[in-house]
């Protein structure tokens, strides 16, 4: 197909019933966004929305994420330039952009930094966390048994990934209560969401908005904390990722203090918010399918399948963003250079062209090649760790919770890119650890 035959992304006609829900942007935070994704995938697979092009089909999402001419750096976008011209982006926000992690950088910088960080994420270091995670999960269930109450999000899904990433980074025990207080909402919108819509929303009343000030404050707190930790590990190294990154810098491998700091901020945020949501939604899906809960309980080898199906069924990271560095052809549609693209991972994971009966939660499925960890050069670095955390959580929960019941429909889901549960109260007869 030549470029003249390519179609332009569609805009929603104003009178469709989809219009209200889609234009409000509320569909990603709906209790069940999947019927909307399906209609968009079928009727508007490439859609101009909020000044960005959204893609919903599996093949298009994968093509965008693997495309050599896309960028994760917002500064390449027309939208960024227009917000900047209209003074919608504050000086602190703009300077934060210079200081972002390798998730928001393109090759060759991305390649260099990712390679160095991947070296410190050794298989040995990840495997060593297995018994730490198991102890944590058993401890949570012992305490819940003593209390006679289990609220899965507050008791397990939220604290476990924070504790695991703290252990991996070598955050000292005495600091863990402090770092756990950084509120997840603010962390996610301050600097790594990378969404210009989020950036614009952060500043609805301009540079003096209290929300922007709060975002800047949290960002500064993280940076200050990691500066201290880097110094500490320089003096007193341990077997942790911070010490490994400091050693890389000292061996002249072109990793500066600021790059280490940005990497640690990325790992800290990426390392828990998504994992919270995987454990929360995965447990919910298993509870709603008691036969599959029982199957994992009887055969722990199935827990790994359950994790992948949970990732496919309810992708914790609903969409990600890219900027076209050239005019692109995605699935027969023309996307112009400088356009912001939203790649809807959650919709791709339910695409009937790729998954049989995609709305069925089925840990036995073999068509399980989901995109929850992304794909291409920015594919998730912490996937194996998150997978292991959820696998141990599912194995232990299905073994130790007898007769588990959902107390209520879990309360509200939080908006935007992360698909979150606020709480998941469960009644069960909690058995002792084996
Ligand atoms: C269920 C849990 C997780 C999910 C669903 C998830 C999802 C993702 C996705 C979709 C991306 C690609 C983003 C893009 O292409 O724009 C990504 C990147 C990344 N993730 Fe994860 N993630 C999870 C857990 C973790 C953990 C535990 C860590 C670290 C400890 C981590 C570290 C990273 C890093 C460093 C990147 C950036 C890679 C790059 O730019 O080259 N993630 N993650």
C-alpha cells in the first residue's frame, strides 16, 4: 500500500453513544472498560483522541512499540511544542524532562543505560528474593489469621512490592516506613507517566497550581533520598542494585550520579505500582473463578500460568505512549511525524484476532502471548521479578485460604494509566503455613 492510500485516524462522530464516555476519558477507569475497548477496536481501531492517536488492535499496538521510528521522549511531539508555546509547561516540569530515566530516552542513550542497569538485575539477585517474598506473604497471612481479617490490597498487594523493591535496591530497614509513605498517586503522575495529558492536567491553573507544587515536592523528596542512599552505598557497599550501579560508575562505565538517581526513581516507581495491581486483580480474577482457584491450590505449578493470564486479562498498565519520529503507516493508517500515540495494551490483550474467547479468564489457555510487559526495546526489565512475586502470592493464597469469599464487590478503581483496586476484603479460613 502506498502512503496515498493510507487512511487517516478516525474521529468519533459527536452523536455516537460512545462519544460521551470516550470524550470524558473515563473509560480507562471504569469498573469494566473492556466492552468500550472492543467497540473502539472494531469501529475506530486508530482514533484521534485528546490530540493524540490511540491504537487498540494487538498488531497495531505491537507494531508501534517495536517501530524503530518512535520515541519515548515527549519533547519530540507537536503537542509538547504547542503546550510549551502556550506557557502550559512550568520551568520545574521542563527541567525534570532533562533529568528523566532511560524509559524516556531513545537509542543510543537508552541502549547504553539499559544495558548497564540490566547487568545489575542479575538472575542470581532476583532468585535470592524468593525466600524473602515467601516469608513476607506467610507473615501477612499469619497476622491476618490472628486478626481474623484480610484486606488483600492494604495487607499484601501494596506492601509486598514496596518491600521487595526496597530489598532489591538495598533501602535500609529503618527507612522503609518512610519510603512507603510516598503516595502512589503522586508518584505515578509526577514524572514517569510521560503523558502530556497528565502534564497538562497537573497544571490546570498554571505554574502556581498546588498540584504542581505537590508533584515537584515529591519529586524532590525522591531525588534527595536517593542522593543520600547513593552516597551511603559508595561508602558502604552491599549486595544490592544501588551498590552495583555505583560500582559501574566507578569503573568508568559512563553512568553519572544523575543517571543513577533517575534510574533508581524509575525502578522504585515501576517496581511496585504495577505489581500491586497484578496481585490485586489476579487474586480477584481467581476468586471469581473458584474452579481455577482450586486448580492452582491443588497444583502450584499452575500458578505461573495464572500470573500470565492475570496479566493478559487485566493489564496493570493500560496504555503507554510514543511519539512518531517520522510519518508512519500503522495498520493501514497514516500517523504524522510529531504525533503523540497511545498504545492501548489492555485492549490489545483482549483482541479477538489474537485470543480465543478473549473475555474468558482461563489459566489453561495456550494463546497467552500478552503485551502486559510491553515489547520492543523498552520491554519491562522487571517482568521476571513481578512474575515471581505474583506466583508466590497466588500459590500461597490458594494453599492457605480455605473457603475464600469476597466480602463485597471491590471498591472503586483509580483512573488513568494504572488499573488499580482500592481494596479487596476477603473472608476465609486461614490455614497455618506448611
Ligand atoms: C506486573 C508488574 C509490571 C508490569 C505490568 C510492568 C509493565 C511495564 C511496561 C508495559 C513497560 C514498557 C513501557 C513502555 O514501553 O512504554 C515497562 C517498562 C519497564 N519496567 Fe516494568 N512492569 C512491571 C513491573 C516492573 C518491576 C517489578 C520493575 C523493576 C523492579 C520494572 C521495571 C521496568 C523498567 C526499568 C522499565 C523500562 C524499560 C526500558 O525503558 O527499557 N517493572 N514495564
